[in-house]
């Protein structure tokens, strides 16, 4: 099973379509902040299942479903945008917000505790715009992954290199993780 993992497209459906055409996945997981962008991906690739969760910019209602659970190839997933975990930002002198290492570690510990209590194997989230992969060595279950930002435009840096995650689940249950940057040549060849 080959799964593409996207987050934070911020109105950039084209870059997601480029990645889907290149990778030919079995499934797509979208982790919020541009959920409407998945409609173009669905239109072009209607044969690929897409699981989506709302991001902090997709809704302003407190009672939305911010977390979804899925069982894929015998693995129990928690899917979330991440803004409910990663919320202790500090403002820099230039007015941008950053997540401190302490806040990052606290969020990871909170996620791991939740995973342990709810029998979750893998948590996928977005929101922090940086690719991130963590495997807890102290417990048998405990993969946490953020694919980075697939959207090229970003208010915090102007333009960024789009990134996404690839997860391959082997028949044996083994996991193979990868981060992929969408390079300029691929961007220039946009349909």
C-alpha cells in the first residue's frame, strides 16, 4: 500500500496533482488547511481514495471533527491537522510565530500519551509546515509524522519548496517512510 500524505496546500491544488501523477498512490491522506483544494485532486484522480481532515483555516467552528481515525493495512491511524496539539507559539521580533523546542517536545509527549491510551500505531498531522518524523523507542507503537507543506505560497516565508510524505506499508506490516520535495522542474511543467 502506497499512501501520499499532504497538508497545508493553502489554495495550491496543482502541486498536489503533480505529486499524485508522479507517485501513482493507492491512497491519499490530506491533513487540512486547504481542504477545498482536494476537490481538484478528486476530480482528476477519482479512482484514488482520499481521507481528509479539517485544518485550522478550513473552519472556525469549535465543534468540528478535528481528528479522524482509520484502520489501514492493520495499522490504527490518528489523523489531525495538529493545531489542537501544537498551539504554544512564541512571536519573534519580526512578528512571525515560531514553535519552540520545548513546546514541540510537550506536544509530542501529549500525542504519544494519547496514542498509548487509544491503541494508535501512527499519528499523521500537519500545521507546523516542517517535515517531521518521530518514532518512540520506548513503546512499540509511536510513529508521529508531519509531511511538511505541499502549498508553494506561504505567508510566513513568501514561497517555500512544496513537500509531501510517502508511506509504504509492506505486506509484512513493515513501514517505509519518505519525504519528497516537488522540485522546480516539476513545478514548471505544471498542467
